[in-house]
C-alpha cells in the first residue's frame, strides 16, 4: 500500500493510517494489477477508489502528489514498496553490506509478471538472487525435506490472507519441492471477515442511535478499520474491545465482542473456505489421507475455529503453525537468501538447495470441434514440470485439404482462454495425418511443429515465454 500526499509518499502502516482521509490517493493491491493489460482491468478500474487510466494499452494510477496530478505505473509503485523494504532492513541492521534478496511470488504469476516484479525489486535497490513461489517459501521455512533428504511427503499449504484463499499441494522428495496442484479464489479473504464484523457493528450502532452509519463512506471506512483490528485481537484473545471516535454525526462508538460470537458469525464463511479442499486434492490425484503435513499461511489462519476444522479434516496430518502464519513466507525467503548470498553467479546457477521445480504456470490448449461439445482440449496442463515435450496426431476427413491448429492458454488469473498462435496448412491430401509436436523449453518458450509426411509439408511456430 502506497499513499501520496501534498508533501511526500509513504508505504505500509503509514499509508494505511491515513487511508480514510486520503483514499483517492492511496494505491492498494498493486500485485493484482501488475502485468495485466488495460482491457482486463476496465471493471477493476471502475471500482477502484484511486483513478486508473489507460496509457499505451497499460494501466497507470493518477494521484494528487505534491499539489499536482501525477501518474505512476504499477512497476513504479512496486519499486517504491521495495525501496521502503530496503530502508526498513537498513534501519534495523545498520547500513546493509549486501542487498541480496530472494523474492516470493504467487504460483499463478507467469514469466512476464515475474520479470516485472524482478525489475521492481531491482529498481528498489535489491540484487535478486532468485524468485520462488510463496507456498514453496512457506515449506522451506519449516525445513521440510532439507535436514533429511530422504524425507518424502505431501504438504498442503493452506493460505488465507487479506484478499484471497490459496491452496497448494506440494510433493517433497529428495529435497525437491514440486507443486502438484493449486486453487485460488480472489473473492475469499480476510476482507470478507472484516465486512461481516463491520456489518455487525453497524447494526449495533443503528440499534443504539437509530442512525445508519453505512450511509457515509468515511464512517464505513472507520468501521472497517475497527473490524480489522478486532479480527486480529480475537485471533489470540477471548474478547476484544472496539472503539471508533466520531463514527457518525459526532457519536463515538464503543463495544465488546467475544471470540465465540465472532466465530459463530463467521462460521458460514469459514466453512466455505474448506470446500475447495476436495477439489485441490482431486486435481492432485490424492485423498486427505495422503497429506502428511498441513502448513498454515496468512493472517486469517490464526482464527482458532478454522485451525480446529482443518485439524479435524486432516486428522492424520501434522498441523504446522509454530511460525507466525503471516510471516512464514518471509521466513522461508530469508532462509533461502542466507544460503544463496555470497555465492558467485556460477555457484548460484549450480546451487540446488531446495530446488523449486520449474513448472508451467498455465494450461496449453487447442481449439476443437469434438462431438462431446467441449470446445478446448488440453495439451499440457499447468504445474507440468518443464522442459517437456509431447506429440498429438490429427486425421483429416476425406473432403478436407486444409488444417488449422489454434493454440490457446488459460490460467488461474485468466481462466478465459487467450490465443497464442495459429498454424495453417493447405493443399493436403485426403485423410492426411498431421503430427504435431509441442515442446516447452526450460525458458518457458513454446515450440510447435506440424508435419504431414505424404505431401512433405511442415509448419512451425514459436511462442516466447510471457
């Protein structure tokens, strides 16, 4: 979070403290915007309190900064956040001798988004040693498979953060971590709990004072801030006091809520947070009995009733929460950085350490006209380790003399298939057989070659990593 004022720009807690008065100039959740074209963000921009504009097909933020309307790109916002991180590190440990860092990213980030994040971190002053996925960093924080490389297990990383629910199954074998399946829902997060609490407090205020504070945006923002603080307190204590000065019409609001009441109010939402477990396990080809460890990640997993329900669901698994769930990803990244820091480039290239196996971040599809009604057929699915090669054979009908292969991709972040390329072959013999070879190289680039042996026809296309 970054806030712009007439005098300065601030990040983190300082930005959050002024968000009620300065909402239109406070940029939030920049990670959701990075690497996405304007066409994907039109609806998002309409709902954003900060003005978002289109510039060359990309998005920029327009804010009032030092008494002037100024635009900033998402990468500039990210760079400022990383710069503040650097300053924080230096203030705690003196002038840093090394600016080496390991950066964590969501599992669904493609190569383009990873490059943007890397550039932002470098602009912020960091030397990026490596980028690893967030759930892998969480597993590394607990040294799973590192102290004993013979350890083999399946780990479910359960992450419930402020804005999303993310589930990841990771197979650990021989010190190697491989992401087997993932699930992400950007509509489920701590913000939902804040909303439930805020609605409860608003109703209580209305009962007492016969006024609906929800009619005022500033009052509602104050209430949401109070609800968020209350949520954090109830994760560790039995009761929480909520106090909001001048909530509405100059009236101060004070109340107390017990953890039991809080958990009862949120029970339906927390139950919804458990429902995707079956899907992510099915995607991995596993059952809940195949999971040996469940790792809690994200501040909302501190809620005791959620921990209890997870422990009951995975009754045979070890529940890992000894490292603060809202810090575990950072701990894992710090451990990896401590190992890699000081190595020269050749050693870095050879260093296996935990080895986060490189995998596809999206599904590779082809368009079909199959009789079962399905429009797209997967060729390679996300989380397939790369490099990888596969082959498909297509037979033309007697009357066909042309062949068109339409390549598409879809991902968690962009579920609607997007065109990658098309291969067209003409003047083919009747009932021709076309062999298509799909090859994803280690750099993420896709190479597709189609051949028809009778006419000695070949067409190929290369799609760079993006």
